[in-house]
């Protein structure tokens, strides 16, 4: 275990009863809350982005069977990694597929050599991530990000998602309003059940709105398809290197920032090493890059997961277990969510992230001296801008960091 993590965990266990020691309300909260948080995070993560993943696979030449196999492979891999890493380090390390990477695949399209060449590029990307895990200076650079900027970037990432429930009510009030009302009413009675009740309401409405024929699926568990990789220069230049850069800048950096914003110091090198190896292993089955989660990590690492930070790792563990089941039933889950009105998925996702958004916003504006830099980070991350295939989250940190350095130099 990392010495800083071990020391922090020990300190948490020694705090007074009023702050979460043995016998306190925080300690007696039990495991139900983080388990539910992890399951919900897994459902939200899967439901909100699996269509982007499938679109990316098919854009670079995957057949329907190969795309389903890839989705299954990365679900199983990220579930196993989430279980192992969160239990090993006792902090809420949440693993996800690279959603920005999938967007890159969809934008790149078919390359010479077809899907086998894309699979070769996936393997090369995994090798690059392994190399990043073995180079310690990278972890030190990432850990130097000021917490206020990390919180501001997280708030910017979450803003558009947290606006979704209100937009959904405006678009289809008959479907979205019941979800929001259930969340609000149950939350006044017992906050821990607010999001689960909203998600259950959304699922019930999905089933209610299904066509008479129900879900059109041949079998629930997707077939595993092995693809022989092909290594090409175009695959390296067009896919592998851009996929590595996008994943590191737009996924791993925000994921690490989420952890730090919630008071954790993740073991960057071991996680990079583990996700890199897993990315190499799932590639011949059609899967692509694995990395730190960002949005779902906020759900597992934040106070809504558990009032005691030392117990929030249970949420990531439970989320990993949930992903094993989501992977095995990927075809059924995909059919259910695909058949659902998008406003229901958007409303449930936004409601689940409101707590994380509030915490991130409070952390961003808590230090008056750095408030301007935090606001620059926030608005840039929320803007959705993209340069060179790198998303707004990375540029938010760059803009805010530059503004902070400018202020320091100007004040001398």
C-alpha cells in the first residue's frame, strides 16, 4: 500500500466518534449505502455511454458480433480491475472504458486493414499505457494539480449532465417528471434511497413504454469472438497514438482529479500498469482502452457514497461486481436501454450526479485567492471545446493552471 494512503487510512480510523470513529453514526452507516452507490454508478456508466462504444467499434470495421464481444470483454475487465484495485488499496478506484477513445474511433472511421488493424492499434495503445505506468515522473506531474482546479474541472464536466433532468422535464414531462418527483419525495424521507428510487422509476417507465413485441434479442449473453490483430503503420499513427493521448488527457487526468478532489491519492503507476495490461488482453476480443473512471468515480468517491471516506472503496468494489453481471447480460441490457426514451436515461444520470456536482463546486470556490483560476477552469471544462482530439477537461486544467501562474507572477 502507498505510504500516504496507509497514513491517511490510519488517521481516518483514529478520528473522534463525532467525526467518524468507532461507534459514531458515520461508522454505523453500514455497507448498504456504498453498495447501492456502486451498483448505481455501474448502471449509469453503462447505460449512458455503451452506445458510443458500440458506434466506435462499428466505425472502425467491427461486425455486430465483434462489437458485442468487445463490449463484453471490457465490461468484464473493468469489473475485475475495479474489484482488485479497490480492495488492494482500500480507496474507491473506479475503472471505465475510454468514452473519448470511442468518440475518436467513430470520428476516424475505417482504416486500411479493417478491424484487425484497429485491434492491433488497441494493443499498441495498451503498451503505451503500460509504459506510462512505469515512468514515475508522469505520476508526480499529475499529483501536482492544485485541488481547487481539480474540483473546478470536475464541476465543469458534470454541469451538462446535471442539467439533463431539467431539460428532460421540458422535452417529455410525462416521462421525466415522475422520475424527478420520486427522487425529490423519497430524498426528503431518506436521502440514501432517492437515486435508487429514481432509477427504479425510470426502469419501470422503460418497461411500460416497450412496444408490444418487447425486446428483440436472440440470446442474452453475447458470443466471444477472437480477432487476429494486424499491426500497421497507419494503425499506429491514426489510432494508437491519438487513442493514447485522448485517453490519458481526457479520461485518466479527470479520473485522477476526481480522486484528489475527494481527498484520495490514487496509486497512479499501478493503475496505469493494470489498465494497460487489461487493454492489451481485451483487444483480441474486440475491446479497447481501459482507464480511470471520471463521472462514475465521482459517484463512488463522493460523500453520497458513504459519510466515512475510509469505507467508500466498497462502492467501487460493488460497482466492479455489477459490471461483471452487466457484461454477461450486455445484450439484454443494451436492448433495454436502446429501447428506452433517452430522456429517462438522461434524467436518472443527472439526478445521480447532483451530489457530486455540489461537492465539486464547493471545493472549486472555497479558496478566495484561487477563485478566478477555478472559474476559468470550470467554464473551459464545461464549454465542450476540443483541440487536436483532446477534450475540454484537459484544456480546463491548462487554462486554469496558466491563469493561476499568471496571477502568482503578477502579484510579485
